């Protein structure tokens, strides 16, 4: 079996200073065997999301180097931006891609947390599959109150960090280190400029579904006073109506586990729901990169004879079926994680 492949996607609270961003990415490129896949910076969010892959130990080395560089160069006392944030190195997830298990990534998250806590003196929380308690599994629970609220929050017994001091450090804030499944950001465009139609489709397919309402349009509450919901069709799916441009509404989605809910599953269901509204699907849009197995799953669905098809044939069938080239050329050697890493 070949050496495992792990992806790391650290989020840094800096999206404006190109010199700082360059220094962070340079520290990753210094690790032989690690491939830098993507650097996505937003000035409005004042945030940069970096993706890199490689063998587990190499990825951990790169994660240590880039987080150390980010902590050295970013000063949270001078930070402002639209995106929710709590630290200079805000969150560092490890993601199993091939020939490795979630347990391997949990170990990487713990080892990074220990390094940041003991050697960099940074408060660190473990989240997602690495979380040690249920209240820390979801990142928004940890991040609640954001940077400005952590001076008080970190002093509470229930919010003692997993690693590092139980002390708020203004320059760096706090960091979350975790392990999670690969997240696929996949959007589907519709031939309408009415976002509400896209949102109605999103409500029918997303895991959280929609709110129950009475005949007067009021929310129906349960015995505890909480709104009741009608579950959506798919598991591990987040979705909302969005606007691709001024004339095109889209269903914007995060697929949290493509082995349960694949891109072809949501594409076909959105086609069905759109038809009920006299709409057509016009394009699929992939944001960022995608694992090869996710593309192959869709290729097997769309190919007329998948059992005899080559890997390339299956990839091409997926690109066509998911309409991934309708908005521009889909370069599979740059958009499929395993291929981009070579």
C-alpha cells in the first residue's frame, strides 16, 4: 500500500497583507513531499484559507511551520474583518484523503495542538472528530463570542483549553485543531434570478430541512418552545439559496460526507425539484478541490458502462453529468486533490 495522503486546510486571520501571506505559503513549500494546492484570500473577510496535501508526517511538519509563521506575523489586536474569527491561526483541520484513517488525522490534530500549546504557548481547542467533549465538536460552539469575547470565555471551567494556557493572549487569540471528513463545496445554478426559489429547493434537500409553519405562516413550537422542523432528503448536507450573479440563482451546498450524499445525488434531486418549479439546471460549480473518489462515484452514476470504463472515462462522465464545464473549463489535473498533488 502506498503512503497515505492527508490534506490540511489552515485558516489564517489575514487576507490583505500579501507579504505575510507569501511568508506563510513559503514556509509550507519548504517541506519536501508536501504539495500546496490552493491559497484563497479575501480582503473583506481579512482571511486566507490554504490547502496542502502530503504524507501524514510531512503534513504535520508543514502545519507546524505555517502556524508558527502565522503566529509570528499576525497581530489580532489590529485585526478586523467580516468572517467570524477567534485567533491569528483560527482553525487547522486535518482531512484523510487516501490510504489513511480518521484516527490518523485525530492524532495529527492532537500533536499539533500539543506543539502549539507547549512550545508556542497558545491556547488550543480540539474540535470535530478530535473533540474531547460534545460541546466542542462543532466549531461555531467554540468560536461563539469570537476574539473579542474570549478574554472572559477562556476563564470559564468548561472552556479550559485542551492544550496551552487558560489565558487569553491578545496578539494571537486562540486556535482550534481538528480532524474532519473532506468537505466538498458544490453549487448548482438555475435559470432564474429569484433566490427564493433556490432557497426553497435548498430547504427540501439539506439535512436541517425547513421550519414547520401553521396556516398563518407562524412557526410551530414543540413542548420546549423550540421551532419544529421538517427534515430534508439528504444526510450530511448543508444548503442555501444564493446568487451566482445578478441574473442567476443557485443552490449553494457543502457536502460533509460524499460517501453518504454524493454530488450526483444532489444534482439529480435538484433537477427534479427545479422541474416542479418550471426551472432548469444550467451549471454545476465546484469551489476548491475535490477527492478523486467523489468524482469517480459520480462518474459511475453517469457513465453508460461504468464496469468497463477507465478512470479517465469516469472522470469525464462526471464532469459532463455534473455540468462542471458549463461555466468554464474544468481542469481535472488541478481540481482533483490526488492529481493536483502529483
